[in-house]
C-alpha cells in the first residue's frame, strides 16, 4: 500500500480562482481560457501562501474537500493575491502597449487594491 500526498490548499485556491474569475469581465475570462493561463495563476498564488498537505493511503477514498477552518485575514490575503495574480499573469501574456488596459479590465471588490 502506497501513500499519496495531497495539497489541500490547491483545492481551496482553485475554488477561489474559479469564483473570482467568474466575476471578471468576459474579455478577462476569455483571455485566461484561450491562453491557458490558469496554471500560471495557480502557481502565482500557491507560491506566495502557506500550503496545507495531507497524506492519504492510496486505497483510501481521498477527502478532497477544501479547507473549512481558516481566519478571515488569511482568506482576504488569498483573495488579494488572486486579484494581483490575475493582473500579473495578464500583463505577462499581453503585448506591452495593452498591459495597461488589462489593469483597467480587472474588476475589484471594494477594499482590495493591487500592489505594483
């Protein structure tokens, strides 16, 4: 019997990204889909936050439910990183003259500001 390592934070971040991208303008959603930018955004966020891992037996059914116990501050920090990541990934994927328009397209929730 082998063991499997599961990054539970990845599941939570994926859910949050899906939710946040769904609230973005269609042009942003289309750009992420057409250029396959989701892995870039996931890597951006996951490399900047603490990750929670679980070890499971291969023959056990994996409990892949997202993390349900977390402070509001951590959740806000993660969501802020997602918004920053959207801008950063879009900027890197576009021509220099259109990078500024990417920042203007990203819809922000109140109280969240992008850092440069």
